[in-house]
């Protein structure tokens, strides 16, 4: 399930987090009508619904982390 990959970059939090996120085997997709019609049965889905315009919705990075946690 997991491949061992050695991190050889800078030891900053941002660089290490970017490396970890690049190793995740999940994809975040904005679902439109066409994706919903054609790809629904192709894999497991985590739907995050949000209509707020005030910035309280999850951003793409947080959605990716949440999806990865739920896959494990």
C-alpha cells in the first residue's frame, strides 16, 4: 500500500508537507454534471458540499488531507 520514498529536501515545514502531499494516492476533483454522470461508479467518493461565500469552505489542500486520512 505504501512505497518508501526518501525525502532529501529542505527541512522546512512547507517543503516537507508539499513532499508528503505529493506522495498521496488520492485525487481531488471538482464535480460538475458531466463528471457526475460518467464517473460515479469508477471509485470511492468523498463529497464535500459547501455554498458559503465567506471563505469557510475547505480548500483543495485540506480536502486532499481529509481524503487521504479516510482512505487509510
